[in-house]
C-alpha cells in the first residue's frame, strides 16, 4: 500500500515495487568457542581461498548461532571474524541465540536477529499432500516429494566445477582429477570419480555419494571430509562404493562397497 502526500495510505500499491515475505535458504555456523581468532583460522584453513575446500560455499547466506557460545564475556574481534567468513564466500546476514550485549554488537554491524532454524538442505523439492476423501477419514497418507535432479552426461575435466543447488547430481561420465562436483543432495557418478565430490553442501547429513569407481581426491558430506592422503580401504578403492555419514553422532565418513 502506497503513502499519499498527507502521509496516509493511498489505497493503491506503487507500480515500481512490491514487498513480500521471503523464505531464504540459509546455513548456520554454530559457534562453540569464544576464541574468534582461532575459529577464523580453522574456518579459513578449511574453506578459505587456500584451504582444503576453497569453493565449498558460493556466497551463501549465513546465520551466526550463539546458542552454544561458551562465554558471556563481550564479543572480541567480531569484525575481522566476519571478514574471514566473507573471504570463504559466506555472507553473514543474521544472528540467533545471542545474549543481549552480543546482539547489540551484531546489530551495530548490520546483522539482524532471527529465531529461524537453518535449512538442512537447500532443496527446492515440492511437497504434495493428497486430499482425503470420506473413505480416507481415518487413514493418514504419506506425503509425496518430488525432488529435482541435475544430470551431467559429459566428462568433467580438471578445473571444471558443477554445483547442483537444491537437488541431487547425477554424472554419467568420468570426473577427472582437478574437477569438482558439488550438490546440496546426493551425488551419483556412474563412472570413475577421480576429482572432488562434496554432497550435502548446505548441511544435509543424510546425503550420500555413489560411484562405480571410487578414486576421489577429496570426498565430503555436510562438511566432513577426507582427502586422498588417507588411502581408502582396499575393498573400496577403485571399486563401486558409496560414502555416507555414520549414525552414531561421531561425524565419521563411512566407505562401503556396493554389491556387483
């Protein structure tokens, strides 16, 4: 609704813009130490321009989560910490779980307060709930999910990168050394996987990686990664296999051979 010259709503929306609510796909950074210098160093070593996974993020919106922050002391070195996050291609937008003093500091730096939960995955899946007829009055039907999938049918050469945002990724040809495949969902490679593969890129711990020939330079699920410096088990290296996270809360990558 627009405002008239008298300062009252005119009853007619402007033609130049609209304001609507938005559901943003965000990732959350849970702060577990009050040593922001050390935290910045650790994050840069993994996701910075010279880190292990320099292209893991793609200017993703970020929520700073202080719910597990171990100290109530005033925040120190927050500005350089935010700068480090931006060099890792993360965009700090909001903060949650912070004490009043911390929240005031964050607001002064342009961050907004939120209570939303982070998206475990940036899936654009559509949920369809069937309507119940009279005969179904006492029956609960399961929801139906339609998940989009990106399909690549050409080999990926060194230096090439594919990111399946909000969906699974299927690659029908070889992923060569120096190439990267990233997905918010699962990754299926129906050929040798010799480059980097990162599934669950926005935190989906249920994501998996499959390949008919598992020989990766780097493998990662929801930020938990392993490089080729740690050899794979003999029953997995160069063979059909899958990678998933353990269900014991230890955040371990499990490599399992697939039956022929």
